[in-house]
C-alpha cells in the first residue's frame, strides 16, 4: 500500500462521533470507510442540542453546516434566573459570536445535527453503513484489527479486517471495556449523583401563554437554577419547539444494580423535583403529557489511562463522556473525528503497513485531544457544582459574580463565561494538528510517551 487513502477504516457506532469521523475521513479522500451500527436505522430522535462556534467550524469544513443551519436558532444572549422566583441573576449578551470566532453559536434539534451529518455521509461513495450490526468482540488489535460482528439480518457472526479501528460506541463502549481489560487496566465510572429530564414543548402547546411564547420566539438560552438542580431551555427547529433539559439529584437510578441509563418517569415525581421553582416553570412542566416523562442518568468515567491500543482508537463518549453543563459533548466527539482524519492522513506512504507507525499516529490524536477534553469535562462538572449551590457564603459570592454580568470576563456559569467561551470557541482542532503533528509524533518516536501496542 502506497496511498493513505487506501487504508480500510472501520468505525463502530453511528452517533455524532461516528458520523463525524466517517465524513471527515471521506473528505480527506479515504476510499474505504465502513460504519457499523447496532440500530436498524438511525431513526433520528432526541432533544435539543447546542452547536457552539468550535463545532460549527468543523461542520462547515465538512460541508454540512448549511443544511443544519436552516433550522437552527442563532443564540444572541443568555438569561440566568433564580429558579424559585424567575428573578434574573445575570444577562450575558452574545451578539458578536460570528465576529469573534468566525462562526455562530446555535441551538437546534439533535435530529437536525445528526441528519445533516448523515446526509453528508450519504453523498460520499466511500462510506458504507452497516445497520443492525453489533460488535461482538475485537479479535486482534494489530497489526490489522480483526473484529467479530453480528448482523440481525444475516444471523451468523462474521469477521472483518481493517487497517484502523475507531470505536465511537458511546459511554457503554464494548471496545473500551475489552481494550482496557486486555491491557490490565480498568475503566472506573464516576458517580455524578445527577439525572436529567429532557422535554420538548411544541408551539401549539404553548400558544395560549404569552410568557411561554416570548421564550419560544426569542434567541435566548435561559437557565433557571436552584439548590442541587437547574433547567436549561432554548428554542429549536425554527422556533417551533421549546427544549428543556434538567439536571437534578439522582434518586431513581441510585440504588440500581444494573447499568440502566433511562427510565420511564412519573409526572408527579418531576413536579416534586422542581416543586420550589416558579409558576412559569410549573406551567411548562404541566404541558408534558402523562406517561411521556423520561429520565436519564448522567454518567461519566474517570480519565482513562489510554485511548489507543494497536491500530485502534476510542473517540467521543467512549473515552471522554461529560456532563452536559458546558454543552460540549457532541462538539468534542465531532472534533475527535476531524482530528483523527487529519492525523491518519499524515502517515508516510512507506509506513502505511507499519503497525508501530499507525499506533504512534493514533497516539498523536490522543495526546492532542486528551488534555483539552479533560479540561472541558472538568469544567462541566465544576459548573454544575457552582450552579447547584445551596444557601451560604459561596452562593452569595456566586450571585455577586452573576450580577456583574461578565464585565470582569468571568461568569459562574462556565457555559456563559466570556473567558471560557474564548478558550473553547477559538480552538481550531484541525489547525492544531497541522501545527503540532510532527512535534508530537517525534516525541512519541523518541520514547517520551508510553504507547500500547
């Protein structure tokens, strides 16, 4: 093999990370990209999602942003309010995102983002989707990864050989569990103590309430905060749907002995969780139909000892799952794919069949991304702790900073804090590869970094 474009790329999982990775590799000219997805089809569902400038930069680079932007809301400001009274604690204007970072900060429906990525993939003849196909086991990690898959259509398990294996199989990643086990390492879950309701209210439901309609028709992200809980809300789908996502104490999952991540909730229990919140919030929660309350456990893992083994790498939630308080989960996963494609395209022609070079190249991806994503995961956790403060001096200081409205460059809600926004939104992950790949690869080649082969 003399051309990196001939490398066979196998991707496990067609979530945001898998779709983004497939499209990024296709845009770099790779000719053989297979995506294996357990679901029979993508069946786009889900709730709202934020698309900050750093990921819009990648979506634009991949050629799919124009379609996604049609239904997106261009966020102009954020309002942080006391949950119990609806009193505004801070109002941070964000009118100049495009001017500052070259791209807007938008909100949208998760299906619009995933659908835009998927439609982009369908235009690329190099990408083949294999639905209803699950990973059973990784049979070998190097020099050429061999994986055992099972299709619900074909029935019998079958083997696939690839040159590079990318695991975007989520927080419950089978690949990660097996990888670390074979290396004598473990993946330790970190108990967040938090769960979430995700709610979508349609215009027809809200049309009789002027306060609700004002929220739906504006370009504002609103966060109502209280002790150990909060709600973040914003319009999506061309201002036809109002999305609410909560974070609150985990009680339904806490005593569970299995790995259930979702459960059918009760409307009464949801009202009890936000019983001290203001009438406006209660009116919105009351619009949720009985029997349609779903609750998610918010799970993350402690920092993994490695993302790479042989010619395989983890990406997205499989290696850096995060709490949603910074709105960077999907963004980081999509960025991962772009960085991987850029790194792999830099393997020299005479080293394409050299397993050690492939491993080192994947390790460059890890070394570039791990410090950055770890920082964001930690910031999201920190932001949640600050938002959920109870009465006391710490809350008084937090509220004082809120009243400053970011004039000092700092807002306690890190998602809305100008200093954090600058750090994240100005970050160009592809440019970083271009500038640093050779230096990082050289440090690995000189043995300054441990690799797992």
